[in-house]
């Protein structure tokens, strides 16, 4: 199950690791976010070497500002505290490509 991030400090410690982390930035009112959410959750089982988390941009505004989120859904992969890949929009093929790239 994809974990919901509940604080900026939790987010900071999570993305600081050497294991890739993919963050789903979403909002409750965002239709495309709801559409791609089951696909994102399904990918978690397919990529055991990648951590999958979600950030509700309205509940965690500080994280959304830090990440520069302008549209939802946005998926950002982090490693060693740095963003390494970004996908904006509810496009399963682009999300799959991001995961293939960061898990290689």
C-alpha cells in the first residue's frame, strides 16, 4: 500500500536515502489523480527496489512548494535527496517509463 506522507521532516528523511523514491503529488478534487492512483499502487508490487509514496498537496503545502508542483498529478523520483526524473499528468505509459529508467 502506498504510504501517505504526513510531514515535511518525514518527506526529507525519505528522499535523502540511496533507494529511489517516487512521490505522487495529488489532490482530492483532481479527477486524473483518482484515475491513475490504482495504476501507481499496482506498480509498487512490480518495483520492490523503489519506494512509493503520496503527497496530498493541500494537506502538505510546504512539500508541494518545495517540489514546485504546478499541476496534478505530478510524479517525481528522488534519490540521495535530489529529484532525478519527473512526469506530469495521468499517463500510465509515462509513469511506467519513469520507473523503468530509475530502477535500471
